[in-house]
C-alpha cells in the first residue's frame, strides 16, 4: 500500500478513540464527507471519524476552517458549494481536518456528534444521474442469459463505456424505504401487456462517482482530467424491476424499470482517501481508442458485499465481489460522457453498473445469483429468494483493507408494497 501523503500514514492515530479500532470504517486516514442533522436541527456538513461526526459547518462558522475565505460554503447543509471549489482545496481541507483530529496535534474541543444520534441526509444535490454497464462479467452473464452465450457481449461493448441517462429525482440516501414499482408486464406467452407490481424486483451493487469539477458544453476531457474532477465515491444500489425491464428496454434501453429508486451511501469517500488502494483495470481484450487510455491506475481495490434479510430475520451475505473487476474505470466513464461535449455539473452522479466477478458468489445482482430465478438463494430460516419480497432489506457494504481500513459504511433499503394501480 503506497504512501501518497501524510494523511495516509498508517501510524497516525486520532484522539477520537473509536477511530483507532482495527475494524473501524472511519479512521483518521479516511475522513469521508456527509450531511447530517441532530434532533430537529438544521442540516449540517460533517466528516465521519470513528463512531462520531465532526460538525464542519460549526468549524467554518468559528473560523477554524476557511476553504473559501469570505464565503460560508458549508452553511447551506449541502456539499455542492464545497465540491465546486478546486481539487487543491479539497486536499488541503482534508489535511487540515486530519491535523485537527490527530492524537498528537489535534484540538480535542472540536464539536462532535455521535453517529448514533444523527440523521443522515443525501449529501449532495444530484444534478444528473448516469448509469453505466462497466463490468465485463455482468455484461457477459446478462448477454448469455437473454441472447447468445457465444456472443454475449454486443459488438460495441469492448470499445466503449455503455451508459444511459437515469433519474436524479429518485436518488435517495441509505435507509430510505423503497416502494415496489408498478409497470407494464408481459410474459413471453401473453398476447398483451398488463398493469401490475413488479414480481422480479432486483438490486444492482455499484460504485457511484460524484463529479466535483464542472465542464463547459463542448469541452471534452482527458482521462487524467476526468480522474481529477471526481470528488469522491459512494456505494450505490440501482434497484431494478427485471420484468418491467424485459418488456420495455428495446429499442432505447431501461426506463421505468430503473427510474423508481437509486440508493446511495451517506458518506462520500474522497479520491484522496482511496489513493493508496488504486488498482489497474483488467487487461484489454481489444485496444481502446487513445482518448480512453489511462496513464495511471484508476480502479480501486474495494471489497464489496451484499447482505439480504427477510423481514424479522437475520441478514445473510449473498455475494462478495470487488470494484477492481470493473473493465472501465470511473475516469474512463466520465471521459466518454464528456466526449461529445456534454456539460458535466457539480453533483453529477455516475453509477458503475452492476459489479460482478468471476466466481459464482461474486455476482452483483439477484438476476445473476439466481440465474433469472432458476436457482433460488436459500435463507437461514428456510425461505428462498429468487427476487426481492416485500419486507426484505438489502444492505451493501464496502471497504479497502491494508495497514488500515477505508470503509464506506452501509447502503441499505427495505422493500415496501406497491401502491394501488391507477384505474
């Protein structure tokens, strides 16, 4: 694990004792950003340290932090104004916070709130959401399932990061309940579609990248510029209604089957915190066009897990995979997104698409884990799952592991029954 700067020093310890636990997601080397409230109070920007939150809004008001002298970028209780500053300011502010929390140099009078006493909110105003399809294993599995196993990948897949524009309005923070969607459903033997609730409700284990540097309309990016423009990363679950999707997706791709909910974890782990865990993308099957080539390793070695719990039952881990399997990095996804001149905005969210690996238990969706319902998952209490039932809770977890642990916390959601269909 290479040291990039002093904030990655594995010997650093915080005066916040819980941050020094070996299994803490939030040691002093992490310092992810989020937005919280305590009681009925206003939303405030904070940084996670162990089991606590540093109230960054208060630090700025007291003059302890000044990322933009003369401005109060944290006063609005949203991270977009801070993200709109330069990457140099992001790095300097994180380093300043690390010094304040350091056991040797820190200020033990910093305003802290216990995470257990805080309510977490969506940390950014998401301007736009784009979902990619960047895992070769996932794309191959889906292509094998629904098309020709011998030609599972479409001809363009090995040349271009495939993506589609999703809905920013239904991006929600972890813990938000998910209503089973209604949609048009048509079985292979049905003469016509019918209206009803999805019976094949699924998950997609993804990594989300948040853009912090805007671009002008007409301005493409190099992969190096794109990598520098990414503020940080979140866990992302792009909930999917597979039976709605199979009827609607041709010829223009997913629509209602994906538009109803996308959950993200509340803590944004910065690009700086992840730097020691960089990992190259997998070997290329075919050469990429030069604009997609990368001079640095822009994937990350992030261990990812999916827990599934039936209502009233203990959770079981149903999948274990890793972000290093992504064939296209987030920097390549962003580079391709901006290639045509598409203007990127502060707060744009890029989902990686389902992250699947080569092993049977490393698949990032129930569609793959059960092979479209053919092979049900056995739960500890004797129940089976092909797809999600009402009352089920899905929790994503992710972390990097080395001399210390850089964690994302969790991203969870519980399924609630569909509404009454409109007449």
